[in-house]
């Protein structure tokens, strides 16, 4: 009997304490004002500062005042809903901290590429999920241009963009990528005057070696303005198209329109050039 009475007494005391703390907290919230906004970005990546600044910029357009109003007037659910309307976040959570601040915790969608299509400009993440290209959340990522459909989604090109980003030479060389179709991915280099047909998303190391052969052994010999297109899409071949070749005096074209010099580029690359 004594144990039962003791348990009930402790329970009543605990409930009373909880109620008192709740009333006190409510009273404190009504007296104290929100002193600031703290933004926490989950994870560590190059987009953290962009995301943090973007959240603060968007909260500046929140329809109700946050900083300086009583804490009890800050509707954390409403703030969460306001930020969740952006496709830039996987998750948003808002709470009031013990020091009187609104803490906004976000898990950002990490963009891998920026897409330019007839439908407009947007980002996609590693899973191909759409991310709006809001100026507040701008991130410097590879640029891809093309007409994308369910059969040819923008994420099809991700193996190529990842390969380029991981390669110190190609990442400095390539300015943009244009996807014509699944067999014709065009790299547009910062060196003006020609484009590179990389083919599909396979044999990427082999294609890079062929391109470097073209740059190191053929272009210095032929001239950097000789060709407008370099294709490394075919196995063990480098095919180049001369600029204005109808006006060039390199001999007649064959009946099927192929240039004998272009067909010989692969063998030229394989043979050392004498000085």
C-alpha cells in the first residue's frame, strides 16, 4: 500500500512539474522575441554555403515577420511548409531553440548537372530528380544541352559528366555538353573552333586516349583550325571533318563523300611522326 501511494505521489509531482514547466515556457515565449535564424545544412558538400544563403534569402520573402516577434508567434510548421515548396530540398525541419532562435535544418538535393532544354533550364540530382534552377540556389555544375524525353532522360549523360569532372584534363577542357541522341554526345571545348563527338556513354577511357592522341600528334601537325569536328565514337578510330573542306585543296573526295585523309587519321595516330 505504501509503495502504491508513493508511486502515485511521485506521478502527481511529475505531472505537476511538467505542467508548471509548460506554463513557464509558454509565458517565456510570449515575453521573449525571436533573436535570429540559424540554418543547418545536413552533410558537407560544395553547395552548403549556397544552400544556407538561399534559405535565408527565401525567408526574407516569408509573408510574416520572424526576427523580433514573440517566440510563440513563430509558426514553425508554416515556415517548414513555406520552404518545402522548393524542389531544392529533400527535407526541411524547423524548431525554436533554447536561446530563442528559429533553427532551420535542411537536407538539400545535390545537383549533378544543369540542363538546358526547350522546356527551360533546371538541375537534376544523381537519381535524375528535377531541381528548379532558382537563382538563390545556383551551383556551378556541368552544363548539358539537349531535347530529353522518357526514352532519353537527361540522366543518361551522367556517366560522361562524372568522367569529365573526375579527369583533370577534360574538366579543364570541356565547357558544355550537347546530347543529340544516345549515340552522339558532343563535347564543346573551351578551345573554340571545333567540337568533339564522344559517341555514347561507353569506353570513356579509350575515347579520352584517342582524343589526346588527336591533340598531341595530329592537331599540331595539321593546325588547330583544320577540323571543325573530331569524332572518337568509333572503336580504334579517330575521324575528323575538315572545316570548309570543299574549298580545301586536299584532293578529290571519294564517291561516298568520305575524305581519304579523314579515313587515314587512325593510322596516322598509330605511327610516330618524324621531325
